[in-house]
């Protein structure tokens, strides 16, 4: 398991339920490394191993299973946008860490030419092993599902922008978003500044922030906010 991605609180809950948690030390200890380690265990002992991964990486049929479940979020969002605004959103933003957040919200808008789709990643930093979609060349990343999609805009946001988005949503909406979602929110804020007042922007939030994520945001804010 990747401890930074999961958070110590979640790891404690897993252990409380009887789970044996194995930390990943290979590579950079990223989500990709954790997924690789889990799949290697599945390959080595498939008879006694059940492979499950809550993202769209890995071998089929697992990416398709996750994508189809996540697409329900997109179906409900599309229906609610039509009910509330009377039209489809002009822009749809989803974060790309594991990939399921963005791919799920995009599914119901892929054939709508009027809707612009934005897959938002953290801005690359020196010394950081990037493991999500390679911008401008999605087929080269480990999320091969994105290679089958067209007309998606791959963009980035930096930590300072994400931290500012975290604070804004927390104060304005009473929602404390998780760190992953903050990058999509940051892109939405940038879009709003450049859009007409009549345009609408749909953002998919991946979840609530854990204690470790809040602490991380506070550290970022001390440097840049």
C-alpha cells in the first residue's frame, strides 16, 4: 500500500478490520508502485489471491469495471445539470491521479461537442516520478483507457493553486475536499475567470479530506498562500 496516498487514518481502519497492510518500498513508493506490487502478487499466486484495485490502472477487466461504476456519477451529474440549469455544462473537470475520477465523469459527455473535458494533473516537479497520464500523449501512460478517448484537454495545476482551491471550497461551500480534487477545482477556478457569466462548469469531487491531507495543505499554505 502507498501510505501517503491512503493516509494513516485509513490504514488504521483497515488494520482494525483485520487487514494485513504491506507498505511498498519499491520505486518512489507511489500509487503506481503499490498497484504493480499487488498485481505481481496476483500473478505469482493467482489461485489464492484476489486482485482488486479501485482505479482504472492494471489489466482488464478491472479498469472497465471501475470505469463503468464511476460512470454512474457522470450519469447523475448530467441529469442534475439538465434539471438545475436546463442545459449541459460548458466545461467538465476531473482530476487524474488514479484516473477513475476523470474517466467516470467524462463518460456521459464524450459525444457532446459543446462540452469541453479537462483531465487535470499535478504540475510536474523536479525529482517526482510522474505516474498518471503523460500530457499530450495519453496512450503512453499506464492509464490506457484514456488513449481511446479524443478531444480531452490535459492540463495541470500546481500545489499552491490546489491549496487555494482547498481553502475557497472549504469556506464557501462547507465541503473539505480531498487533495486530489483540489487540482480539478483549481482548473475550474481558472476557467471561471476566463469564461462568460452564462457558462457553467462541472467539477467531480473524489472525496473528503483526511487528516494527513489537511496537514499537507496547511504546509503548502505556509509556503505559498
